[in-house]
C-alpha cells in the first residue's frame, strides 16, 4: 500500500469518540461515487474527523495486489451465463482463492499500522458473499480480520447459513454481526427480531449488526430495548434516518428514526458498540458526500456532548 499523501497528514490524531460512544463509518460504502482505495479512505477520514471503521475487505485486498471478482447481483446469478463467461468467472474465482491462501498476515498487519498511526481503528471487517467461500477461505477471512485489529466480521447472508459461519466464528473466537434490512416476513432475512434470535441459537459468536434506520422503517418501533437486552451480541449499529412505514432515507433529523435516542442509550449504558454512519440519503443540491458525512458526525457530537 502506498504511503498516504503528505498533504493529508495531520499533527493531531482523529477522534470521533463522543461521550464514550465510538462513532465510525462503513467504508468505502458511504463514500459514494468517489474513489474508494485505501489511501482515498484515509484522506476522507481526515476531512471528516472519523477514527473508527467498518471497513470492507476490497480496499484492503486490492492494496496488496489482489484481482477481485465483481459481485453478481441476485438477478445476474439467475441469468443463464454463456459457457465462456461462466468459465472465465470460475477461473477468476479460483485465482483469487489461490491468492488469498498464499498470503501471510504481515501485509495486513502493515496495513493496520498505517491506519493506527493516524489514530484510526479498524473495528469491523465486512465481507461480501462470505457464504460462498470454501472452508479454507473462511479461515483466511477471520485471520485477516484479526491481523487488521478487528473485533468482529460483518456480512449479509441468509439466516440458515449462519450456522456454518457461526462454527467458524467460534473456532476463531470472533463475533460475526449479521446486517438487518427491512424484510420482516422472510424467515431467511434479517429483519424481524426472531431472525437474529434464531442465528444466536447456532453459535454464541453469532451477533447482530442492527441498522436502526431499516429496523424502525420496517417495524415501527425503536430497537433500543432489544439492543439493551442483547448488547453482548450487538457488534455495531448502523445509523441512518428514514421515514416510518418503509419511507425514504432523509438527512439526519428530518426522518422518523430515533437516532438521538439510540445514541443517548449507548452513552448511558456505556456499551462498547460502534455507532456506524451509513450515508444513504440523496445529497442536497450544492453539497457533496464529505460535507454531508461531516454533518452526520457533527450531529452525533452535538447529541453526545
């Protein structure tokens, strides 16, 4: 990984821990339509004063030379690929697996050191399509997350497939936070509280990444009581504001999601649960992504100070 540009280096370390609540961000996901490389992300963190991450695996692996395979949407997976396209994808997936299994952990530890030198903690590593990986690659995922200093992995997979992943989580003694959306009727989707509770039965290392925006929009009530009851299982919460009844995402404070109440609950209870910004609302005219993320950080600071 290249050194961070000299122009972005700062004398003071970043700090987005307010009132004992660690504010983080899902990166590069929240940095929409701007470059999402490892150095780019560090520059954005400096501009927004964020020092904790839910970091997706892609910028880490690409910084070390991996040739990633593009994700396939559910619609693309259902389509009949040409034999040539299917063969090419299979070959690329095999090459990526070979690369992953050839890695020592030293490169990931060096990556961690460069972020930590600026005061940034990689607390969670997010993996896409982790349920499609071989056993050997699953071991690699947990080893890589540990080398980065993470305390948890996060992902989005069907409830029934959390049994297998939970077994690997127990093997590596690292929590997995399953991300919730707004589907509360599908038993395989993390939307209803019963979905997480079912996954909890599979492994004590199966946890919850509670997205309070999606949760409130779908269920119509605050997740705070459930978070308090299950706080040892909650790896992190996602912060966003939405209108009730599956309404749209809104600039913070303009929707119905109880963001303020959740932040104050985390502060009062002194839970070590990262409150993770996800920028999903439409950027207002005349603004930009980093300006809006800064507004979200300031919102948290004002509530928690």
